[in-house]
C-alpha cells in the first residue's frame, strides 16, 4: 500500500484533544448517546456508506467496540484487553455551544464490557495506564469548576485549570499531581513508571514537561519560542519521546485568515522525537501540511499517525522512524484518528466517526495489526537515531528554534 499524494486544499482546522466522557469508582451505566451508533463494519473493514468500491478489502480486519458511548483517545492497559478513554457523559461539565468538551474518563474492555466511570465531575481529557497495570493517570477540571470551560480543540481557548490526577483502577485513592491554574493534559507515563510526561500551556505557550508520580522532580523539556509541542509518548527503549508540534505563528495566521475569509486550512505539523531529558530533537516527518497524533509501535521502528487526504478525509498511516514513505492503514471516508497500539503490538485502537458530520458520533474501533509484525519481539534495543530526508528536502529554518537541543 502506498499513500496517495495529498493535494493543497481547504481542510477543516485540527481538533487536537477531542472531549468525550463519563464518572467514578464503580461500574457505571452507559450514559446516553448523542446519536445511534452504526453497526460494526463488514469483515473487510470498509464502511457501509460512501467508500469507493476500489477501497474494499484494503483495510486489515477491524471492528467497533460494542456497548460504549461516544469515546476517543483510547489507550490499552498492559494486559492488552482493558482500555482507558475519554467518553461522552451528560454528567460532565458541558462546554458552550460550538465548543468541544463534555467528557469524563472511563475504562472498559475492547470487547465492550466492564464499563467503569473513573471521575464524576468537571470534564476530562487525556489518560494513561501505569505500566504496573494497577494505577491510571487522567486529566480533569474537577477542582477548578469556577474557571471557564474552554474548548479542548482550540489552543487559544484550552481549558485552564485542567490538572493531572492519579487513581486506582476504580477511580479511588485519588492523588492530585499538579496544582495550578494552567492547562495540563496530553499525559503519559514512562515505561518504568518513574516519570509522568505531559503538555502544559502557560500564557498561550505549549511545552512538554515531566514530573515524578510523587509530585517531585518537575522539569520543563521544551523551550522554543514558536513551536507548540505536546502529546509526548514514550518509545520502547525508554530513552525517547515522540511528539507533535506546530508553529504558534502559523496557527495564529491561519486563525486570522479564517476570520477574514471563512477558509479553513490544515495546520502544518511536524512529528519529532527527543530524549527524555529534552535533548536530541529529531524531526521524523517531512511535509508542509499536517502530521498529527503519533504513536510508536512496540518494535521501536514504526510509528502511526494521522494525515488528511483530499476531501477532508482523515486517515491513519504508518511510517518508519528511519524515514521513507508512509503506508496508509485506514480506508474510510470521514474521520479516523487518535491511533494507539497494544503493548503486544497485535492491535491498534482508533476513533472512527460513524455519524454524518465531521468527527460526529465518534466511537472506538480495534484493528488486527498482527500481520504488520510491529510487536516487541522485533525491537532491536533502540529507535533509529535519525530519519533520512526525502530527495530535495529543504530543512525547515524554524528548527533553529530548538537551539542546542536539536540533534545532528
């Protein structure tokens, strides 16, 4: 499979942290759904509506997780069965009309069982399992309900007062990890459980930070003036993070262009890796449009992320950290995104829109990727040190913003 060239066109502006959600400490009844969910797709993985006939059979086997309300940004537990995600819930604090939010943290199995509400107030975003499988970490505004609810999909309006919390698997024994009035989200945990990585926004500037689970050792990892770094995910070697970044100046310019003309455009984004101390920053994608929501496979060689194809068609692709042309993984008109991979490398989780509108009625899907051979048994001990540039590629002058932290 080869990715089709992506032509310049007016695309919808990116929705970075889609808010979806749920409740606390015991199995909960499923909250009301906003739209009747479509049934699972055919065994070929093609959607029942609107896909070209030539796409039939191109997807690996895929199924929708049953019995789950609208849900996205789902991640596997170390048991490769349980999932944590932000899930739509009427009990969540609801955003203003036209803004994204209204979710709480839930866990469930990828067979649609054991639906468990973790938090019961405020609104939640990103979450993650600790590698011991006994604790979870999640983002919530639960202790800052007096602050504006904001919009999880617009960086100029991110919910300030979103904090990080650690709890047990039922939402009990809650430990508040951060305590301020900033936006803190996009949270993950190191492979050894010794560090928490997250994104923090201060005065509109996004950066990546880390902190120990006991609240000590907080450190800032990125310091650029223009790049908006976030969504740091650990790589299998435990020594690096993969993350995405866009330029604040470009995003603000596109916002002004939209106000003046009504034209939506892709936000150019680059996927990077860096060491967990913030050094050796390495670009891993080389286009001038959007590369979003990356996740490294357990083999430490491949990574998955989102690209936008003609017709505002968001698809998941796979690429090599050493460089090369991405391979398209999903074949479905509409939105596919928020991809993650099970710890054994056999399954991919992602959100797929099953409604009529863009990102409407978003539900979690599971793809059997065992045939891709990206499991931990193929890990060679470290990730590729650098990605080969495409022929004729001119390096982005903006990389100089990383200063001495930029790798060679």
